[in-house]
C-alpha cells in the first residue's frame, strides 16, 4: 500500500506520519517549499491551493489521507479557501490521477451544535456558523458527492506526544466561559493512527465516523492534569453535551483505542 498525506507538517500529520514510517508503510507527503517531513517520508512539493502541483502527489497511490486544514486564524476567507477550495482541488486531482484510491479525510467534532440535546452523532443535521467547522462541513459534502471511495473521520480534541495542546486548554476554555464540569471528547495521537489504520482497510468506506477515546474529560480534570487552575462552579450546566461525541458507530466498526483514557496515557508516560 502506498499512501499520500496532506498536512504532514502539522500537529496531527507529523505524528501520524512518524507512526506510519515506524509501521513500515510506504508513504509520501505533500509539502510546501521550505517545510520538512519526518524522516522516511517521501517529500512531494506542492500545495492544495495549486491544482497543477497535485498530480505528482496522488499518482500511483492506493490511499489519500487529507489532513491539511486551516483553523486558528482570524482570516475567514483564507479558512474557506484552504478547507473548501483546497479539498475541491485535491478531489479533482484524485479523480483524474488516482480514481480507484481510497480518500480519507479528517474533519472535526466542532461541526456539532453546542446546544445539542445528546452527544453529537454522525446522522445529526449540522449547520455550524463559525468559519472553520462550516468550511469542514462543506468539504465533507464535496467528498461525499465526488464518486470516490471515501471515509470521513471526525476527530475531537487531540493530545499527547508532548504536543503542548492539552496545556493550552484551561486558558482557552476559560476565555470562552466554559463550565468546569463541561466534558470534552478527546483522543491521543496514537489512536489517530489506530483509526486511520482501520479506515485504510475499508471498514469505514462511505461513512462519516466520530473518533474519540472511552472517557470524555471535564475541563476541571484537564486543568488538574496539567497543573493549572480553573474557576470552580456549582451552577448547573446549560448545554451538557457541548464538545461530546457519540462514538457508538466507531466501536461497532471495530475501532478500539490503544489508550482508552488519558489516565492510561499518563501511566504510560505518553502525555
């Protein structure tokens, strides 16, 4: 199997590629000039916003893992351009140069309505208003109607491998006035690899699948784990399912996280 990964220099992609290399997977990464990929990954210079650069990346591959996305910026036009137009360009390249390849795309738990009455489910109607999740929903729709063999993995808050992501949570969520008892679905980088390994077998073909571990964390727990403080509250939660995904489908398809809780990751020294 030969795969190509977009977004291979990012928080998720760089760690996923390292695990693929360790597992002996033949992988290449689409990378912009001056960017470096993990050792052992074939580098294909290109950009999802430059359609003419994509043929060399996708020719001859059996699978595409599309991770490239823009998130933390105030430039909403650029978010839409990268997340939607970039995905359209990649889909077009795959249809022309690798039409039989499996196309796996990472999406986000942020697509779900924060006032939802249950954990976010794959069959929920989603219509987010913020640029990042809205653009990801539109990108999902483009892939779903592409005629390619696709899977969409909606990922939650990701942590581990000393990425510093977890440590950013207390300050970030305090600024957003999150209740300390609010729960957040999470996933270790190791189990992003577990999920994509499973998807590469075809187990998720033609599906949107929520991916998360077994134990959503409260904001209070996260603050305790990273040694931070968080304002206490005994007020009732007004939207108890915000940030929480239903992962029943993933379990039924065979996804079993290797690190089912953050506490196991702590015991194994994998934060």
